[in-house]
C-alpha cells in the first residue's frame, strides 16, 4: 500500500493503491477521485518538506533559504555566488588535518600544542641544522647528537672540524702542582774581563845593587818589603748553561663550566 510518495514504485503496473484508494485494473470509478486527491497531498508533503526525497538529482537547482544535509559530496568547484565567510571562532573535533588552499594563511592570536606534527612550514630551521641547547634532552622537533662528548668549543673562520686527544675534564683536572726541578749547570772558565778587579802582594829585597822580587818570603825575613801588583780583571758578567727536568703533579685549574648538548633539526 502506497501511503506517501516514497512508497510509489518505479514500475507503473505495481502502483495499485494510493492512500488507500484502489486504482487497480477494473477498479470503481469512485476510487480514481480519491487516488488523485491522495497524489496531490503526497506532492504537497514533498513541497513542504514533510516527506523528504530519497536521492533527488537536478541539472540546476535554485534554493531560496538554507540548504542543510548530513553530508555533502563533490569538491564544490562549480559553486558560484558563495561569499567568503568571516569566522570569529572555529572548532574542529576529531579531524586529522586542516587544509588551507589557494595560497591562504592561518593566523591566530595563539596556537595550542607543540606543533611537532606540522609539515610543509616555510621558514624556520632547515632539517639537519645543528644548535646548542643548555638542557639534557633535545627539544621537540630536534634530535640529540652524541658524537661529541666532554669537549671544549673552538671558534674558527674556516672549515669546521674537531681535534685534540684529552677530554675537557681531564685537561682541566683538579690535582695541585707539586714537585722539584733537578739539574746541573755547565762548566765555565772565567776570562780576564769576567774576573773582579784585584791585585796580589809582592815582596822585594834590596841587595847587591839590585832588586829581587818574589811572591813569597821565607821565615819572615826582615830584609824584605812588600808592594802590590797592578790591578787586573774587568768585573764583567758571565753565564752558565743549564739542563734540568721537572717532576710533579698536574695543574689545579678547576675551571667553571656549563654543560651543553648538540641537537639536529629533524
């Protein structure tokens, strides 16, 4: 029994009743009037929306008012006359992504979340960029690098690299310096100019018409008198060579430091 337009059959011979009025072959003429009035009522129900169409299709459709639906299909590329909406707020729940096309931009006074899943962003740091961070773990979007550990930083104007063999902690260790220097000086013979100016005593005796000189006198012979030689020596300086070795502990530098990590942009 067809009670609404949705109950009508697309096969003409199958439509035998309209709103309870018999319209089968050989029916009473009185039923035709009731059937026509029933069809008109069904169309009105569709016009007012009391009965919804199942899946209507149209080459063109003009709608005055609002169009609402549970879902829409198609990309809407042929739609015209649609004003650009201005949104004061937009909430999207249970969505994997938000796409802004035609060179648009998304702006806001604030964004929530860490942005770690955002891709295709212009600007910022290129992937593989290395930076220093004063924290144990790399920040979101960066990967901690562990190639270098316990090393100092050196600023260069040319190609960057690494070198050295002693770790930072070892090179700037804590033992105090203690020890001695042991060695010997080289031999040196003083020249006349290097000697201090000096004289020597000289003894002489007058006898047999001649002077006799000597550096010494025997038994304190009273016949001798003393005099001095001429001064000699320049009082100049002189030097010695030195060969020595040192033995002791390491320097107690105890330099203050701040630990950093190197992280690479993902």
